C-alpha cells in the first residue's frame, strides 16, 4: 500500500478511487524533502523573486537604453515617443559610471596602502595578537610530549629556515 508521503504530484494528494474511500494526505511542514519544487512553506523565497524581478528589469532597461541610443529620432517620433533625454547622455552616463567605478577602485587601493605599515616597521611583524612561544617542559618523556600551544614563529627562525643555506 502506498504511504501518504509517497506523493508524486500535488494532484494526487486527494485520492478518489473505487477501491478505497477518499483520503487527504497532509505533508509534514518540517519535511524539507517533499519534492514539490517549492522553496519553503508558501511559495518561492523572496530572494528568488527579487532576483527574477531584477533580471527582467535589467533586460528591459537595457533594451530601452539601446533603442533610445541607436534608433533615429524620426522613427521615435513616428511611434509617438517625443519626450526623451538628449543623446548626449547616451555616452555621458556610461562614461561617468565607468570613471566612478575606476576612481572607487583606485581610492580603495590607496586606502589600503595608507593603512598598511611600512616594511621597516616592527608592526608589520608584531601586533596586539602576537603570541610568544612558551618554553618547553623538559620533565616529560620525549615520546609523550604534548602538542605545543599556538604561537607565532619568530622572524629570526623564519630567516634561518629560509636563508640558512643561501650563500
């Protein structure tokens, strides 16, 4: 016999057959694997709706912009469109937008350069989160030595490891 959760389609939730009487099956709202293709309890998620509306709006705005920028004025006048911005803005707006984005990236990189300490500063190696390694406890058996706590490796040790054999 078929369980009430093994429903392939919402149309089969109300089953009217000749062998059995009418049965209505209700799905558990906590069951996320219902298989109906719906997101959540009551339809699509708001982010899905916003994404769809944003996509349609972007396509429509792009088509309107391209029609306004490339169709001759006489054609626009013939279909009844008489009020539209100057064609100057068809080049000016994308140029202003591109220059604004480039200047924003340059400003962001400049802020990062000003916030970074110079290479000769001790703060490029040490900060308030620096942890000195603890001295090892030699009383323990070498085979049962515990894992050392997290600490920073000193710059002198890093230089020894990296440049010891470089002559």
